[in-house]
C-alpha cells in the first residue's frame, strides 16, 4: 500500500504539471557498467614522486584522495570524456614531464583505444604557454565539451583549440588557448549578483546559465551570452577573455510565487509559478532550463524544467527522495538524475505525501542539506524518460546490477556526484563517484570506513554505462534561444534585484483543491522574516486520495555568525488517510535539527518518524 500511495500521488501531481494524458512509461533496459582508466596513483605529492616506474610514459600521476576532481561529458564522437583532476608529484624543471602538475583538464578514452602518447588519456591544458592562457580564473569545475568538439567550458574559463578537435593529435599546447570568463561588475563579487558558480553551457555553445550565492546566503540564477573580447579596456582581467553580456535574472517580476495571497487574503498554491532556485543545465535541444525549484510537497525537493520562451513549468521528478544533478540526452527523450531514491535518506521527513509546502518557508534549507552526511552521499544515477516520474514509474537505477560488494557498480559506499552526461548518440552515460571517507565513517562514527578497490587505492572513479538495448539516435535540432527571455528580468551591469515582498506574518487559510483546509500561522522576527510556521490541517486534500489531519509547527532560529547554519525546532502530529494510512510524528520533546548547508553534517535531538501503511522511516543517527 505504501507503494500504491506513491503511485497515486505521482499520477495526480504529474497531471497537474503537464496538463496532458500520461504516456506509457518505458520498460527496464540492459545496462553494462565499466570503470574508465585514469592516470596512475602516487602516494606522495613531493616533487619527483611521479617516477618512470609509476608512469613509464611520464604523462602525470594523481593522488588517492580526490582534490578538484570532476568528470564532465562526452566529445561529439562519444569516444572521449572530459575530466578535471589534480596532477601531483611531477619532476622538477627542465624535465618535460613537469607540465603534469596542479589542476588540469584531460580527455579519457571510452572505447579502449589509446592516444598517440600511448595512454588512454590526454591532457588538454598541460604545457599551454602562458601567453595562450593569461589571467585564468581559478574556478575550474563542471567541465563541458562544446558541440563543435573544438572548445570546452572549464569552470569560469573557455578552452579553445581553433580549427582542431580537442581529441585530435593536432590539438597541441602550442595551438590551445584558454580564456577567462568575465561578468562585468559582478564576477569579483563586488556587484549585487555575487560570485557565479556551476556554470552550464547552452547547447548552442553561445549562451550559458549559472547560479550565484550572495554573501548573505542568498542564491540567484542567471542566463547570458558569451562574447569574445580580444582587447578589453575596462574591468579585470585586461587580457583576452569572454564577456557575459545580455544577462537575464531568471525571475519573473510579474508572475506569482508558488505560495501567494489571493484577493480574499487566503493562501493559494501556484504550481505553474516560475521559481528557478538552482540552475542545473538545459534540455537536450536547449528549449528548457533545468533547475531545483520551490517544493510542491512538504520537504520534497525536485527537478523542474521551464521553457525558455513560453515560461511553461514542468515537474520532472516527484519521488519523495532528493534529486539534484541532472542531464538530458541530446535527442531530448531522456534524462539521468543523481537521486537518493532507494536509500530512504529523506523518507522520514518527505515520505508522507499530499502535505502542502507550508513549513518549507523555514525548513527548505535543512531539508535540502540532510541528503548528505558530509563525505557520505546517497546519490545514485537514475535513468528516466523525458516525461518524468509518473504512476508506478520512477525510472531505472543505472547501476543497479551487482551484488553490492566492495567496488561493485552498486556498492553503496561509492556515492554519485555531479554531473552525469549522455553521449551524443544516446547509447552511453558517464558519471563519477566518490568513496565515503572520514569523518562520515570511522573514528567516533559508528559506520566503518571501506577500503578502496580502485587503482592505487584512490577514492574516486569514473563509470561508463552502456545502454545495451539502444540504437544510436540523432541529436535534436538546437532551439533558437533569444538573448532576453520573455519572462525573465534583464540584469545589465549595476542592476539591483527586484524588491521581494514575502508573506507577512499572520494567520491564513489554504483551501484544499478537493476538500478541507490548512490554517497556517506565520510569525516573523524583528526583520519581518518568517521564523515560525504552525499549521492545523482539517481533512485537507488536493487529490481526494490523501487526506491530511493534525498539527505541525517548525521554528527556525538563525545564527548571526553563520548564514548557512539552519537550526530548527520541530513539532509534528499528522495523520494521513485515504489511499494509505500514514503518520508523521515527533517524540514527546519534539525534534531539534541543526545542519550547515555547506557541510551537511547531520546533528539532531529528539525524533521525527514517518510511517506509511506500517513501513517506518526514522531520521538518521547523528553523523551518519
């Protein structure tokens, strides 16, 4: 019956989001998993530790612990994957091998062949002359190969090999150029936009989107166009660079928020509201922006898509577990998402369905953070068709096959990281994983630390999934995206953010779409920020299948020294009837949770337990 509850609720929410009949979901596929090769491991970062005995080709060594490691996506031919890593132990100059040092970008072969250097990898950025790489931005994450195969996004930099493919032998250090990306008045953090992070290149290789944190803990998302500036006269750096121009703030100043007051002074939920919380990329054709948006159900974080011109919003995931990094196939028919589904990591707070997102006003940060325990993550890659979760269909775990033993594809101690990616023909998926390490295991933690089975004992690996039942497909035609999105807000240099008018404190009624009410009391602090949400549910139901009764209250207390720290005092006594029998209850002394968004280390007192038709989901123990 617990499964039936999830099924019925998913059907309901999907029908609301899509406004069309539900297509038949696909069946499971045969998937083969292999590990891709990386440079050899050396145990010391001392100069010269990477000897010819360790690497006879003298093409670099890497360490056991992952530092600045991240795999990206495929080259257009599907035979190579781009990987960011840290080379260590290089010999001193004038040895030619001394170029293999520090954070670099490499290509790794996926087809078992070798580059001309005799290795299954090739460094793209090692040995590039200083004159070809002036004033590089230190941010070098989320690598992405352009559709031309001749350029790559490397954090806040663009790698350009001119007329040559990055994977070709003709792409040498001498003809490789690396240019920083400059966002006028904001890239250095001095402007209102904050420092950009997690940049994603649009499929047209011209536009891009990014998220940005402000010093006070706020987050915004943007969309702009890359424009090459060979001789800048203002700003920094004064070196050849790519400027971000025609910048849009991805916020609709005239649209509703997901939770608003109507003309009667009652609360209303607007599931079609655009709320780009954290940008995660684009659809295969680039016609939609992918993002983590405002919750549609209490504590349930999902992936959404908004059309770049119409502003139509789609909810892609609805499973109660947490979804985050996501990537679409180039034919626009599939996506792969890193998700905690199957781990039960979030079920204790989000498993009870049909609860409207009222307490999320104060719990949203904590609910997003409990998905991890610092170095232990609970993500695994999930393959889902482009219509998203619905009915009994919640996708297919890409790496489900295996016995769960140490080092196996489905070893739970190997945690999925950002970002997965499809090959251009849709027959392969690449993703990377990190092995859980202390303090998320060992020492005072009751969970022991596993021994790495990867080459050299390294704690990171790149995995290739071959979709055995698929025929190659052709990428979808790239959507002709405008520079300024009709529903977004132009954000030229010097712009200020639109003034946001949050809900004022008071007592309000939210009426269920089918039955009942939720009477919510919102209490603000001296700065008019809502810190307490208390809700009384009386036969509340939006779908007629899940009926909510009871009381829930959460108070958030800010830390004046740390805007990323979330402190919650939680009381819950909810009952669900209808399609399932469910409860969500705290213990006699309530439930107190403290978690830092940046560290994700779980610390709590008391208990919060959700039951669904007898299945019990309890919050994790501290530090686990």
